[in-house]
């Protein structure tokens, strides 16, 4: 049986998948399986994010988008929500220097107005600080939901039409895409969901229309660069037709 080489074994390997999006699922279950609080799993998951970010450039990934906190996650316990927000703050504080030094551009998508003012300021600050970096474009979705993003984009379109800046007949896919949180970003080529769940969970509904999907049973805290490399290698064997006929 053929064995897919890992980056640890072979060094840098470009698998030709420019944009990977990840639904990072399973932190809570990882902790529960060990009898620990859910927040321990989230902290372990944050450590895993750092590993994956550092591995991506050597695997040929130039754009990485991760689903960190959805618009539905506010329904979780107050303790967990507050813990996650504190974790996001610490991540920015602790990783700002390293991300800037390693050529990573960090940006955020989602509705920010519900987030703590201090966190919003930190998000804007690191976006500005890393704006000139291009080794990896790393995007974190916080308070993000695909339907909410589309709602906000449609509201902008409607306002532009109502105020005469845009003709209704001119509304096309490009007009809509330019008003999404991801304006200027390429669509994802591959969407990975960890933990064995097979839902898209309201993530990048517009952008992932023609993305390939990979569902792995691995819980996010156990998801390694080696598994990412294996998935990327498998992706390379898929034929993407974008609605066209099979050759």
C-alpha cells in the first residue's frame, strides 16, 4: 500500500492547493474524552492552529481560513463564550510578533460590532500591522455566519440601489462578491471539517460553492500537519469540473 510522504519526512512539499478553509470542530469532545473542561480543549485547539499556520506555506497553501466562532456559538454557556473571547485576545497578543516576523497576513471576517471593544481594536491593529505580508494569508472567522454575511451584503446592495449608486440590472455575482466579508480573497479550493461531522455549518456558503470537501474523524486538537499533508495530496488527484461535463 502506498504511503503518502509527510512534510516531516520529506521537507517542504507543495501540494498545489492555494486556499484551504477549515471548520475546526471537536475541541469540546477532545476535552470531555479526557474528563477536562471544554475550555481546555479550546486552548489545545489554539495551539494546533499555530502549528497548522506554520506548516501551510511549506505545503503550498497560500490562503488559510479557519472557522473560530460562529454567529450561533453565542448560544453556548456564558463561561465558554467568555473563555473563547479571552482566548482570542491572548492569541492576538501572543502571536502578533511571530506572525509579523514570519510573513503572515492576518485578517478577520464576521460581524465585529458584537465583540468587545478592546478585542475589536486589537483585531484592527494586527490587521494593519501585517497588511503587507504575503507568505501566508491567514483569515479567522469570528462571529461569522454565511447567511448573516449574505444578509449584510444584500443590505449593502439594496442601499446602493436605493441611493442611486447602482442599477438593479447591474447586480451580478461580482457585485455581490465585492460586498462580502471576503472581498478581494480567492474562493477556497478545499474545505476540511474535523471531528467526523459532515455539516457545512453555515461556513462560506457563497465562497465554497465549488470547493472540494474533506471530512475527517480526527478531533481538531489532534489534527496534525501530517494529516493536512495527506489530505492535500489526496485533493491533488480529484478532477474539479466546476459544473462542466466529465472529460
